[in-house]
C-alpha cells in the first residue's frame, strides 16, 4: 500500500479530552475518532490492528476445537428474564421496545442466547462437549465512559461458551481456554498475568482474570513476585501486617469512656494516643434484607466481595443511618458489638486472638476499651478484609504488592446457573435427563490494542509488537522525487510484499523528518530508509523498539526485516519477548 493513498489523519498536539496514553496516541496516530461519549469510529490503522488480533484469537480458539458462530446483538427480553438477569443488569443494559411494545435489549454478553441455541439443538450426551465462540459487538451503558477504548459503550468481545456433561468435563474445557488465552496474549506481545477473580453477576464457582499491570487500569491486583501469587484485590487471601502496638495484658473488663465528637478511626486514635490497629471497626450491612454486624481491625477495609461470598448473599448494601439507630441505638462512629443480640456478628480473621481492644459503645460519643472477642461477646470468624501492600502471602513466604491493572480477559466456570434456569437438558447414557454444566470465556479485543499501547510507547508515539501492528515495515525514500531513491524504494517494497511482509511505501512528497515522525507515531515496528547511501547499494533498517539503525544491502534489507519479524513473533509466542 502507498501512504499517499491512505487515510491516516495524524495530529501533532495531544487532544485535551484524552487522559491516558493509549487514548492520546490512538487519537494522534489517526487510529480512532470519537462519535459520542464511549462510542468510537475505528479508522484504517486501528481496524488493521484489530483484525490481526482477531486472527490470532481465531487461530488459538480453533486449535482447542472451538467453533465460531455469530449471534444477534438485539435480544428479546424473555431470554434474559429466564436467567434472572433482566433486572440484575440494571441501568448498564441498553433497553428498547419494538413497534409492538415488546421489550428488547442490546446484548452485553451472550450466555442466555447461546444457552437458548443449545437448548433447541442438544439432546444427547453424545453431542457433548461443545465449545462455541463468536467475535461480536457488545453494548453496555457505561455511566462514565472514559480512558478511550478501555471503558466504552460499544466494544468487540470474543466470547465463548462450553457445554459439558459433568464437572470433570468443565475442568477440561476451562483448562483449554486458560491455556489458549495465555497463547493469545503472548502472541499479541503483552506482559500479563492470570489472577484469581470474583465471578460477579456471571455466577459460577471459579474464575480467572487476565490482567496487564498499568496505571491506566481500573482494577487492583495483589501480587508477589517471589512466590508467583496473584489475585484480584477482591479475592486476595493474605496475612496482615501485625499490629504496631501490643494489646494490654490481663483479664480486664470493658470500660466506657467519653469520646466527644470523635467518630472516625483516626479521630479516636488521636484522642486515645493508640494506633488504629488497637480498634475494632464496626460496620452494619444488610444482606438479603437481614442486618449483619461486621468487625474489622481499625486500619483494615472490608471486601464486600468476600463478605457477599461468605454469606452467599444475592444482595448486599450498607445500612441506612436510621436503620443503624433503630437496631443499635447510636449513629455510625459509635457502634460496637457489646450487647448486640438482634443480628449476626462476623469478625475478620485479623481479629482472632486479639484482646482488650477499643470499639464503639452503641451510645453516641462513647467508646469501650478492654473488649475481647469470645469473652465479652461471640462472633464468627472469616476472611473479610481487603489485602494491602506489605501483607504477607498466605504461606508466609512472600510480601504482597497491590498494583493497578487493566483486565483483558476473564474466564468463568458458570456451573448450572444458565442451563438449569433455562431448561437445557440432554439424555444421559442411562436414558435419564442430565443438565449440562457450562463455562463462559471473554476477551476484550480493543482492550488488547489499548493495553499494548499503554505498555509500549515513548515520547515519539506508539511502539506496537509486530504481530498486531498495522504494518510490519514502512519503506521510506528520503526524497521521493529522486529517481534512484524512488525506484529502489519501489523495488524493496515489492520484495517485502513477495516475501510475505505487510509493507507500506511512504511515497508522500514530504520532508524526511515528517515521514519519520509519522512512522514513529503510528507504531510501525521497522523502517527501511532509502537515502543517499543507495548510490552505494546501501539502505538503513530502523528498529522502532530499540531505536537502532543498521546498514544493509538494498537487496538484503527485506530479509533482515523478515528475520526480525519472525524472531520477535516467535519469542512472543514462547513467552520470551
């Protein structure tokens, strides 16, 4: 292709509306243009990269025996009502009515539709297992679309679904996807990790997120490089840093003391001169309309995900101020467990073995000291807190670091949530009906591109891995009007194409500096520069990732680039890049 014939609208200035690097650079490099909040047009260069990503996905999905389909984005309400998610999805779902007043939605994901297909077509255990996938547009009415392609209202997802006869079959399908995802993300050149995750509204017994560490991300992961432990912050199980102050010794009895105007952990710590670790934080929540008192160490934060999982609660919310006063007789900041008999009391494991601590007295502006779990009140213990940097790994062998990350893929063991609720049955080998067990597996296609740009860029622009760059190489004559340079560039361009390189010829009548800047900005991995040295039969090969220039014979330059591209792609696929 010839640059002069292409639509590549580059920008020199950083757009004011773009905050993260990937958004800034995709706008500057002419990859995307915004139509409305969270809605983008993918221009020529972005579409080329996205198609290469999709090709890698298809190759790896087919390698595990998955069959590609394409389901409707417009869904009738009935299938979502069958699964129970029509109401659960809330305002995130785009909803509409047809001319007859029937409820419809734009698909956010396709568990329901895929299950409806299976329900109509699968009838025998002999047809299982099945692995079905699609690459299709999804819609989510994000309240605050931001960060370019990282949080949008319309996006492309590879979603696949497995149908198995039993849990052992699901384990195998899940492992196939786990390995396939590792290969996909490696081939795309990403630095990523798989972390234990929460299933959320998807349901199911197990899930993993595939994350790229990035300040542009909206998730947090707890990682330990020494032990290899990695988990989403919602799921991380760690050992807390010990209290900075020892508990008072002796068999002391609870004693009330006045704390006028002191409501927060920090205010009480300042008033008493004791650190937050000496306090029990009391939180009142409502789980499935039943009040729960949760106790944490003063410096710790509740993981609502862990609490929700421990309680197996369908709905969890903070108690309202009037509810707290009705149930415990005081406002938030003065609440505690002593004398509480009208609700379940849960204590985080970090409080196990602690004694003579401080907590609220259930009396405004008063607290209690010398309070010990198991002596002054009873509680159930569970892992309820959110991990923090500095924690030890659960085996005690490493130290946790909490880092920001972006999700690029998520896999779930769904179990029977959809097959049961939607009536999917097959006959077993004994003739009796069996409910297939399901898995669901998603990849955000645009997120792969955005994650790569967030990871690989510099002050000059995008530095994409060859496997997903819009072109492998650009051939740039310094002066296109000089016949010797123009003809040599044309010859090298043809050789690159003949040898399978995705090549671009920059034939524009622009200054060399402009051409070089544009090539650097849009992220083409290699540049063959045809300049004055061509009179000696020599050209330069520029490596975008290293900034190194090397001289080559004009007849051998394409071979050098071909070798580099293959070597880089192979190293990425093997996880050595």
